[in-house]
C-alpha cells in the first residue's frame, strides 16, 4: 500500500479573530484509487511549514502509524 500526504487549508476563529490554519491529510492508494484515511486538523499556522512537512513525509514514505509522532517532534 502506498500513502500520500497532503495539507488542507481551513479558516478558523479564536476570540473573534480569523486565522488560516493547515491540517494534514493521509491518503491511501489502493487499486489505482485514492482514499482519505485520516485527517488531523489545525496543525500549522504557516503555509510553508505545512508544505515542507508534507513534502518530507512523502519523500521519506512515512507510514501513517508514525504521523502523530512526527507532528509532535515538529513542535518539540
């Protein structure tokens, strides 16, 4: 099975302030079709940081089981 990571832009509000935040999607390729298997909302505030993280996950072919650990490591 092959997994692909992507980020999704969301608009969020905190105390009446509007923010753009980015969540991480995990897609699975099975029989030439992609299926969304996980979505972690509101991970990054910066577009470039979200893009860099997703690009790294894809280039290293990270297993989804490690995704939360990688996100935690990103902010520690």
